[in-house]
């Protein structure tokens, strides 16, 4: 599987996901499933920033142990 480097944006917030860094510990999925969903409907990406307010998303992203997800400034 190729490495993915993607930026998700909503309401001025940008979150970057780098698959090569991901250890699949699922901190993001268990901590904020309304945003990080590994089994979304086909029309929705697995990261949907509309699922929580900015502060909550930023807090969850900061819990990523590998920095596979990060806030883009």
C-alpha cells in the first residue's frame, strides 16, 4: 500500500495525516470517533473535522504518539 500524506480542512482547521508514521494504535479513533472513523460511509473520508469543535480535535490530535496526525498551521 502506498504512503498517504493528506490534509483535511474544515472551518479554518487543517489536520495532516501521514500514513507512513501511523502505528495504528487507534488513540484517535477511540478518543474521538465522531471525527476519526475507520469505517465511514463511502462518501465520507475517515477524518471528518465536522464531527467536533476545533479545540476538541486539536486536543485529540496532540495525543497521537507518532505524530501521524498533526495540526497544520
